[in-house]
């Protein structure tokens, strides 16, 4: 449109060269203006604009001070009024979405280099602390398990009467051995009793999704912003200066140690992730660390607008929280790449945008009836992968955490796989896709059973007598009921108890052979015990149980397919020439693909699940069937759960660790708060 006299036949211009050059410069200026504005849109402060704003000239001082902004959409004539353009081709509006008036001028924040150094240094420190914490946590769980189920734990014991004779040269020891005094099936209940006692002492931090809400609330309070009503309704949290976070986090760590050490059917990776996030939060809210961090300069720029300061603080704290989560997965599985993808794929899903009222606008519109006129700003909607510094910080935290735990506990993988070959990966691909579909259904069933169990504990479902009984049970007694259930089931299926990854590694190594019937019994028993444990208040994660469920499902699926092919060959010998009938890959291959598929379906993370199993095998051939099956499993899980309950997928707290402490509430889809506290629900 800028060049109406261009000849389409010859490609030559009928205008003079000077006119052509001037128009080219104008076109270049227009394109650069749009590119700069879109770049500022991604790096701006996130003010929500209800109507599209035009590309605007530099902001005036009056507008920066809060003046009204009313501008018309510029056209080519506005930019170049002396151009002679045909009337039917002009004007050409130049419109796009802009976040704020200041988005037209991209400026580096003050002390941006110091902030980057602070983020990277803090990420490295989070990695060191998380790796050390997970090493202590795993050692403590192992000591409790040895004391209760093993040969006992030798503890130092000093007899004061013999001190003079020994002269400090020797120390007597005693052996703590519990399994000789109480039945093994009662040992899980011992852990449930201790967890119940901890629940009476004080509250514990929530799971991943609600932890993000708590961090957002702390960030907004730190910048003196007005938290939105939706956030305050979701989070019952006192200011950071009035609470003891170290005590809250320590209680949950001890509860997780007792839950897993006594063999209850949960996993250690959930507490590992929460430990990393807890340590990052301690650094965020610690006054001493805040003073030490001043060596990097002032992190707050008071020249920025309110929404820019809030957005900067929220983004930085969320990044450090993601670093802690990545470090927890990295140390838990000794898989740093999986930790990075966990942060970018799973943690990212919990980072929802926040709409909050601007303080200046709120002060001038105090009338509740005028709430719709209050100017709202949106922060926290940026993806973690948008900024290069975010990727660098998450990578650093994950790698440092893995190196730390390797230094303390050795370079041993949590999952151990034997050598195996995929015989016909392409021909077997339909089998892996079918296994992925079954894995998605299994994850959906597990999620539904867990939420049904939660509703039962809350006295919301079942016959009236059952509802009345469970409503009268105190909160601290529910973990005891769940642990007793685990112990009773273990009398018939002992593999449901948590003893690390021995059973799953046995399937991966093909050294622990179970019959097909027993595999499906084990699948059902593990699903039930894990669902009951997760919904009762016992502390642990569903990461490891989902791998267990998938591994058992894959092993059973392999046996069924292998037996079916064998029967088919016996009845139709002429089919023996086909490769698929000659034999399929071994049981470890299907067990591994099944483990990744259920994990992907439950956590909505096919990439994380595929990469985790890939890191454990160091075999590139495994990545192809893993990704295919994990993708189908995740899609199938979505379809099944949405078919059962349209809103269940968005409100599902099973994989977020929020199941035991949260209840559902019917809210709008656009609402930030999806779940509420038990206390608020009862009121």
C-alpha cells in the first residue's frame, strides 16, 4: 500500500528513487515500532487492558503521574502526512495490544546486573541446601525403617558409672529393634499415631499449588500491594514476621520421615520437592539473608510503578520457588535434567496470573459499589522459560543439588534398570500406545478413588451412619486409620508398603517375577492404599506410587500380550513368520514405559516423565516409545477425567499434594481460588 505505483509485471517502480527511499524508511520505522512494542509487551509490567491500545508516542510526565491516556489510532498519514497515497488504500490503522503506556519504551531496570547475580547466587545456595536436606531426609527414613523392620539400629549409649573405668576409650551401644516386640502389620500404625500427634502441635505447609499462593501473598505484602480477595480467601496465612516458617517446615519433614519410615504407601519425592520449596522460602523471608544479599545492591526500584514493582517481586520469588522444586526432584532421583523439566512443566502449571487493585485507584474508589471502576493490574502471567535468567537459575539449582547429594550419598540412581533391547520398536508401537491408554485410565481411576476417599474421611459420602462416624473422627486420628488400613492390606500383599524402589527395580531388572494374576492384585491394592494414605493426612508424595502403579501395569500388560501371542501361534502356526508374533520386548521394557505413562497422566507432564526414565536408562532407544506412550496416557487421562467431571481436571489436588488439607468449592472457572481450607469450609 505504500508503493501503489509498483509494476507487478516488471517489478520496477514508477516513482523517483528519493520517494522510494523515503517510503522504505517510513515502512522500516513502522515495523521497528511494532517490534519494540511487542518486545515491551513481554517484558512489561502486565497491566490488563480491557480494550486494545494503539502504538503511542513517548509517555508524557503527566501520564506517568497518573493522568488520563486518550489517544487515537495513528495511521500512515499521521506518520508521514506529506505522502500521496490513494484514498482507497488509506488510512492503514496500526493497532495491537499493549500492556502499559510505558511499554513503548523498553528500559533496563535499575541494578539489573545485581539482581541477576542475586538470583544465580541464591539458586546455587538453594541447590546446596536442598541436596544436603534430601540426603539427611533419606538417611533418616532409612534409619527408621531399619529400626522398625530390619535388624535394628545401633545407637550410642554411655553408662555414667562405667565412665571412669572406660576413660572415654569406649562407648557402650544398644540396639533399637522394634520388629521383635510388635507385629509387622502394626508398624505403619505407629507412624500414623506420631503423625497425628504432630498435627495437634501446629499446622504444616500445603502442597505445590497452595504454596505458590502463599508465596504470592508474601510477595504482595512485601511490596505493600493490596492482595486480591480471591487470594485472601484461598490462603489463611499470617504475615511472615508473625509466623515461624522453620517450625512449620520441620514438622512436615519429620511427619514425612515417620510416614515413609514406617512403610505407609506414599513416596519420598513429594516431600523432597516441598523441602526444596521450603528452603527457598526461608531464604526469601529471612532478614539476615536479606541483609547479606545487599552486597548485590538494591533489588527494589522505587522509581518503578506499583504494578512493575509487584510484578518484579512476584516473578523473582516464583523463580526461586521453582528453583527449589527443581532441586528437590534432582536430588530425589539424582536426575538433574528431570528436575529442570519438572519446574518448567509442572511448577509452571501452578503459576497463574493475579489480578489485584492498584493502591492509588483503590484509595480513590473506596465505595464497594464502584469496585468495577477500580483500575486492576495483572502480574505473574509470564512463563518461566520466557527469560534466559530463569532457565539459567533453574539449571544451576538442579545441577548443584544433584552434585551435593552425589557427594554425600554417592552417585546411585533411585531407579535401576538392567540391560534390555527393544526387539521391534516400530512394530510394537501400537502396543505401547495401547499401554499408554490403559495408563491414562489407571491414573484417572487413582485420582477419582483418592478424592472419593477424601470425601469419605470428611463425612460427605456414603450411608448416613458412615457420614456421621467420619464427621466425628478428629483430624489427628485419620492418619491412624489410614496406616492401619495399609498394615492390614500388607498381610496379604506386602509389596504395598514403602520400602524404597525394591519392588519396582525388581520389575525393571526382571529379577522379581510375579504371576500375571498377582500383578493385577498388587496394582489394585497399591492404588487403594496410596489413595487412602494421601487423603488421610499422612505426609508423602504420589510421584513414587505413580511410578509403581505404572510399572506393575506395564508388567501385567506384557504378560497378557505375550501369553495371547503364544496362544495365537499355537492355534495358527502359519502366523509364526510375522515378526510381532515371534516375540515382543522383555518385561522391563513394558514396565518402564508403563511407569512413565502413569506418571505423565497423573502429573500432566509427559516430557518430565519421559526424560526421567531416559536419565535412568541412559538409552536413547527408550525415548521413542516412552514419549509416544506418555503422550497418549496424558491425553487419555484428560479425556476420562473430563468425561467423569468437567471441572475435576482443573481442581485435581491429588498430584499437587493438597488432597489431605483441602476441600472443593463450586466457583467460577475464571476464579483464582479453586480450593478452600477445611476450617473455612466448616465455618
